C-alpha cells in the first residue's frame, strides 16, 4: 500500500476547540512508522480548478476561493488558507486514486479537510470540496464503473447528491440515522438512470460490529459483486468508532478491520487491487490513529496491536434496519 500524505494536512485549522483539528493528523502521523516505510509515502500536489470542477459548479469553486474569512456554515470556518488546503486534499484524493488505478496497488490518502458533505454547489460539515467525488469523476475518464463505499458515521450527502442520477458510480453508505446531515434514508436509492445505484444503510445508535458484519455480508458485498466496478474508493470515517464523541455507533477497532478486510478482498478479486481509501471524519484522535494505521497494516499484511477492542454490539442491534435496506434494494439487486 502507498500512503499519500502532505505536511500541510496537519496545518489546516478550523476554530479553537473544533473537532476537525490538526491533532487528528498528528496522532496518525505519530503511528505511521509502525506500519509503513518512508519509501512507500508519496507527497501529493493540489488539484487544479479544472479538476475541482469535475464534481463542483465553477461558482462553488470561486465561492470557496474568494470567500475571505468567516463561517461558511455553523460548523465550518473559512480562513485565507482554506482554499489551498481543500485543493490539496482533493489533489491527494485524485492522485491516490489514479496511482492505485495505474499501478494496481492499494492507496490511502490521509487528507484533511474531509469532503463527503460537499455537494456540487455547496459545502458544509467541515467539508469544502468533495475529495472522493472528484477522484471518482477523474477515474471515470478511464473506466465505465466506479464504486464508493462510505463508512463514515455521517451520511455523505454531498457524494450521494453528486451521483444521484448516475448509474456509473455506485454509492453505498452506512451511517447513523437521525444525526447530521439528516439525509440518507434507505428509500433514497438514486434517481432516473441512477435509481438503485445509491445504497443507503441508516443504522440506529449503538449499532456496531455485528450489525456492520451483517450489512456487509448480506447487502454491501453482494451488491458490489454484481456491480463489478473497475475501481473501488472507500470514504473512511473513523467516527463510527465507540470511542468517538460526535456520534453513537459502536464499531471497535477490530470491527473496523473486519470490514476493511472484506473490502480489501473484494478490491483484489474484482478490481485488480485498484482500491483507494480516502480519509473523511474521525474525532477521537487515538482511536482514529489506531484504525487508520491498523488498516494500513492490514493492507501490508502486518500484525498491529489494537487496544480499543471492546465489542459492544454482539447481536446485531441494527439488523432490522439493514433488513429494510435489503428489502428496498431487492428490487434492483440479488440480495
Ligand atoms: Zn463523519
């Protein structure tokens, strides 16, 4: 696995006390030497404005660029350096995805700020440009089908909206029901040509390891296998972890790795290892560092000790909700 990382990913600031803070990246960087050598790390360059426009209206790009300073929404501040930082995150996402595609090697883009709440003409929820959507749109110049699996605890409303009408991009999201941004109902399946290609799996609070395992085995992996993408992108949020303070799902660190192992295997079997992971949220810095570095170790076939291994959902607390998504999607897929 190659890791895409830029020194400036630790430089971006929001406002004092904000959870999307430089310490997130510093915690990850402090553990990277345990799982990867410097020779396997690549420094990305910023996305161009033309590349940002692959997933955004030009007006949105100039809005972020020329905003000045102040709140974009209640949670997201724009500083003079935000446009450059967000462009650099999008660049990392594109270059990680392209590298993976060209070399058939899994990649991890350790980018900040996150992106999945940014739509074609809006930002929000700590997101300015939709990194994964830009990367997917960039890959679509080379291939016909790309799948995005979003395991952040929040629904990726921006990614969902950008590809709502597309049958070429399969967007699958697991997220906690009823929290920010309030979207991602299981009946939101995409529109027109894209109907059936948005797969939303909202889960009740306390859902964790057993529920996710069920969702992946009965719904997500079967749909991925039927869709047969040529590349797999993973929006990786560490905030579905039981240690995270922003939400109430309860994945353990081994629970995360169990899901990533399924995606790794799928990416190897179906996509020739064209698998790229892009960082979204995750606000308990130590748990985030543990699951990110555990994932890199997994892809490199290395052991990695994890201390946040308490399994809180052993019975499938959210299986009934998974069942609702299966019922809706049995119209489009053999699930
Ligand atoms: Zn999140």
